C-alpha cells in the first residue's frame, strides 16, 4: 500500500473518531465524568496529529488508536456502567453488571501494538521476546496507573456521583483487579495474535 492510500485511510479514521467525539459531547450523562473519561484519548489523538509528519505509525496502530478512542468516547457519553447495549445484555442474560467497562479494559490490551511500535522505533530493543515482555509489562503498568488515578479521584471528590461513575465499580470490590487482569490478558493476546502482522508492517514502513 503506497503512502497516499495509507494517508487516506488515516484521514478517514480521524474523521470517524471526530464524528464520534462530537456525538459524545452532546448531552452526556455527566459532563465531569465525560471529561475525566475522554481526556486521555483526546491527549493521545492531539499528540498523534501533532507528530504525524515527524513520526508515522503503521496503519494497524492507527486503527487501534481509533478503536480505543471510540470505545472511550462511548463510555464517556453514557458512563461505562450505563451503555445501553450492555444494559440490554445485562437484563437479557441476567448478568450481575453492565460489562462495557470489562470490554473496554480488555480492548485496551490492543494498545500493546502502539507501545511495541514506539519501543521498536525509539529504543535499542529489537523484535523478539524482550520486546514483547517489556511491552506487556508497560501495558500492565498503564492499567495499574489508571486504577490509581480512579482511586485518587474518589479521594479528591469525596465520593461524588461523577467520581463513582468514573470508577464504575458497580459494587464489585475486586473491580480494579479485574480491570488490570483483563488489560493484561488483552495485551498478551494482542502480542500473540498480531506480532507477525505488525512485524510485516514495520518492515514495509522502514523500506
């Protein structure tokens, strides 16, 4: 795929993300929770756009960034514990909770490809076991940091509704552990499934 076609795909992804972002900001359930949820994704998108001409990710990485951003914007609009489709699934299958947040944390494991590409491009690490291990470790560290931020939000806001929506425990005292485990599993599966494809795209990128 030539550079022009790749750029067209990247622009198309950005347009889709922008449309979902605009939708998410229109009458969300709680604006403070929306701001807390979408801020990390918005920061990542701004950095990716600002550095696009200096460092260009593979199209696979951009697809993952777009997917994770859209997932975040949907969660920010409804709050992760009130996404309608997953409310329906909860009622239909008699589940104990709305599992959109579980899906979101699992999908965050896809970010391992983005981290892997950054490590490969800017560190002495080469393709192999060490690159995969360090990538997964960084993803787990990011997941743990996110849980710490959620915990701090409850301390700072003293249990407000916005902080409860942001944390999204839904009565599960092991919610943080579940979230970190799902991000870890998602990262491991991502490395296992996409490494060969990613390596091929990296070779094309370097040519």
